[in-house]
């Protein structure tokens, strides 16, 4: 090849390389350096939303299953919750029965709650069944942040970042003893609430929901409001009436009442001292339930609570339908015979109270 042709070819190749380099943008000083050896920027941990409570998941399932007309979204403070509303099937309703389920039960629980909420409207009562938060101590654990694992090498083991070929004299690496004592960059986890703090928060949340339900009942122009609690829901209803003497509720029905785990006082120190008329329905075949019911009845006699009426329930039938039908009849009988329509005449007290005007006998024949 002639020398002149070779020179021109070399010159053209050099010009092409120069043009290609000019097209590449210069690296900006603000670009972050890769945090690992894969050539990719380090990914920040992904923040995950907290898990829903089990009661919230159950409420969502009810929203999918039940008619929209029965669903009411109430708000307790800033916390929305589901309540199930059934209007009375009569022209002149008697009032509203607010149903408070026990721990782990939904607003449409098949035992006690669902039969009462669907059948009391046939005898003149609106019903409003509440969703309570999960029992204290059952909060779901927080989801850990999703931190991407280090990239794997071809052999299946995590790849180590390549060592720097040249050290920066302006920023020498720290000595080993200093590197080992360096503080972690992550923030410490917030302190977990104590058991007492969780119980206090739970009490406030449930009381707020009962208060929201009472407000909704008043919006329906209810002349009478009855709180009806099943299981530990009976304790929560009694606790609310004790803490809120100005609620305007003058009737309480307890069905198979029990104290939620970890709470006090016992029901015999709580329910008999209420100024409200109290219907205490219990299953007499259960030894523990019968013994607790006897303590409550004796306590009501000591404070001369003439509006405290116990109604035993027979647990003789193996059929759940028959048991629930019996329960509905007994609740209806108490509402028909022992309901108070006026504000209580004696104030709430932690000790003995003055006797009230005579009422029906302690054990009605229903």
C-alpha cells in the first residue's frame, strides 16, 4: 500500500475515535458511587405497610358477603370500623339493641350475635352489631423491610465487592479497631408498649366504638338503647357503662359473660353496681359459668340492685339452632318484662346503693 494512502487511513481512524469520545457525556460530580461491587447503585430498603388486624380482614370478608344495605362504616376517633345494621320490621320500633361480640368474634358471629341481630328486628328492635379490634396482645408483628440480598456469583455464593486497586490518600480506611466499633447506620427500633399500655389502648378503642354506636343509634331517633354483650363483650359493655355514667343507656344484657384475659375487675365487682337494669343470661350446665353467675347474683343482692335479673339458659340440646332459638326467646322475654325506659334514679356508685322501686322477681319464668 502506498505510504500516502496508509497515512490517510490512519488519520481517518483517529478522527472517528475522537468524535465517538466527544459524544459520551462527562460524569457529573453529584452522581452517587455504586455501593456494591455489581456496578449498580445500592437499593434502599422497601418500606412495607403494616399488616391488617384479623378483625379488619374479617370485616372485609363480611363486606363481600353481606348486602350493602346492612353495612355501616362508623368512625371511632380517627379509626373507621364496620357495623351491621338491621332496622326493625315494625312501624313503631322499640329502640336499638347494640350487639358487642366477644374476643375473636365478628359482627355476624354465628353463635348469639348473628341470631340476635337478624331475629330481634322481627319483634320490634333495630339491631346494630359492632366490629371490635383484635384482643390486646394479638397485634400482628411488623413486616421486616425488604433489603435486597447481595448478588450471587457464578458459583452460587454471594459475590464480594472488588477490592480497590488504589487507595485514596485523602480518605484512608479506618484502622480495624475503629471499624469494628463503628455505630450502625440504621435507626434503633421504637420501644414496644408494655402490657398495661396495650390494655389501656384497647379499652380506649373499644369505648370509642361503643360511643360511636350510641351516637348512630340516636341519629335513628331511638327512644331506648340497649347494650348487649356476648362473652367478653359483656364485660366491655359493663366497663363502658361504669366509665361513662352519662351515656344515656339504661339497659344492659349480658350473655355468657366472661372477663377478657388479663383484665380486671371481675364481673361480680362491675355489673351489679351499675345503675342500669341488667339482664344476666348464663348457661347453667357449665360449672364455671354457673359459679361465676352465682357470685354476680350474690353481689347484686348485697347492693340491693332490684333491677339485676338472672336468666338461666339450658344447654340440653345438641342442636345449635335450638340453642340459638332459646337464646332469642330469653332475650326477648327480658326486653318485654324488665326493660327500663327512663333514666336511672340512683347514681352509679362503687359501694352499696339505695334500693330502687320494686321490680320483677330475680328469676323470671319465660
